[in-house]
């Protein structure tokens, strides 16, 4: 039986970091020039944007905005470079952290004394917001700026961890530090990990939430879900993402350009019924597959009919999403050995899949049909990481 849970009916059930900041910390930063790293997810429990709360507050001197991947208003697709601009609502400069610079330059930090970070993460290593945070922390350390995190929930709970640690020669903007695929931390906790374990020695203040508990999934918080990116559609997608994001490194569609990204997986060469049957015969705890046919509106196989599966979560507490995603790839590689491929960057002589996976080992396990061995071998890394992070947990 799956664990029962109730969705809290009141949007004020818990206080986000932004609310606690405005109630308890605002005087500490009065008179200082504030820069805000945020996007459309930076809202309070009544959906008022942090930009508006800061800009309109008499005790906050907001002087600059900084936008991550997808832009300050969330209107850019994944991977699209973004230019710096002027925000039409506040007339403040918006410095892009996903264009010419991923780490802000000295000139980009000149207008501020304090950088405040308010972004919703989705709990998986591949998501770039936690690396935008790392680069901003580095820049703050180098330029004598105070870095403040307004903490937000890990939407897939702060309990479960899954996967391997990123190997040093495969560090990238989808895996910059040795953390697992599903890390089980909030952004505030990760900021402390960055400072005290990974040596980013900036002046750091983390504003914690109130009444968030580690076993909470986002739909148990009473808060409204604001998609952190165009394909971050909700709780099921977020739970599956530590496993199905790896599809991006293959010639399969991960469902971008459909209504169910990272839940729909397929390609024109796949037989959906055959794949669903093979997947369900594995009896993977907490998940079932249903055959689907879909036509992506952009990205891989744009305007082509794909067959594949939709992954349905039966029990989120039993599901190991990385194991499920890797097992799906293992089955597809067995059913379609001549069509299935890993995406390769021939100019750099590497596989994009390896960057996402954080290791070269996974490809061989998929092709050899030994994925469970890989998952089992991750346990020691997970044990070490979970011990290492304990000192930085806030809840």
C-alpha cells in the first residue's frame, strides 16, 4: 500500500524564505543595494512575485535583476542563449546568467552590495539553477558581495537520494559538483554544502522556510506550483525527472513538445505496446507504463509520429526513478539494437549522455543489460554523500 498523504488546504500553511525575509530579516539589509536572482517561480504563497515585493517595499533598495536559464520571466526554451536587457515592469537592468556570462562579471555586480537568490529547484542534479547559484556565489566571494538564499521546498522531498556522484572529468553545467542524481536537499542547504564542503567562501546567509518538513512533496505544502521551466509541468514529471532526464542524451524523444515531457518517452522506430509490455513485465516497484502515440511540436522528431510509453507513478514512496529510467533505456536498447543511439559530440569526442549521467559507466551497463548492477554499485557513494550533507541540513 502506498503512504497516504493529505494536501494542505491553506496556501499559508508554510512560510517560504521570501516571507521570512520580509518579516524577520529585512532590517539587516536596509540601506544596501540589492540584486535579485529570480524568475517566475520567485513568488510568495499568494503568488505575488518577489520582484514586486522587493521593488515596491520602502525598506528595500532593489537595483538589479539576474536571470537564469529560461529567462527572468520564463519565456525562453531550454538551452537558448539569453541577452541582458531592461525589465519593462521595473526598468531595472536584467543581467543574463545564461548567455555571454554564466558567472556574473565584476561589472555585473557593481550595482549591488547584496545578491538575493530566489529560484525554485526541482530536486535533480541536472537542473541548472543550482549551478547558477554556485557561479553567483563564486562571483560574490571574488567581489566582496553578500549572498542570501531565500529557501524553497525540494518538490520531490528531502528524504530520498538516488544515483552516482559526478566524476571530475565530466563536470559541466548539468553536473558541476559531486552530488547524486536525486540529492534530497533544498537550495539553501546546497548553498551551505557549496560553501563548507566545496570551498566557495562567500559571505552567506540562508533564510529558511517555516513549517516545511523533509518528507513533504510539493503537493503537500499547500503552495501553488509555478513551473520552473516550460517542461517542468508538475509533481509527477518532477519525480520521474531524475531518471527520464537521461533520455535527453539519446536519440529518443523525452516528450519535449508534448503535454507530458519526461513522462512520454518514444521514437518513430518504437512499438509502444511491445515496449509497455516489456517494461511492465519487469515489475518495477511504484510505476507502470502505458503505450502511447505522440507527435512532438519541437525538438526531436518534430511533427513526426512517435510511439512509446507514458510512465505512470503508482507509488511515489516505492519508486526509484533513476532505476526506472535506466531500465527503460536498457529495454529499448535490447528491443531496438540497430536504431537506439547515444547522442555524440564528435567535435569534443564525447557523449552528451555521459555528461548528464556524470559517468561513462552507465552506457555500457545499458548495452550489456546490467543496469541493476550499476544501481547497486551506487549505494556506497550515496551513503557517503548522505553522511557528508548532514551538517548542512536545515529541516
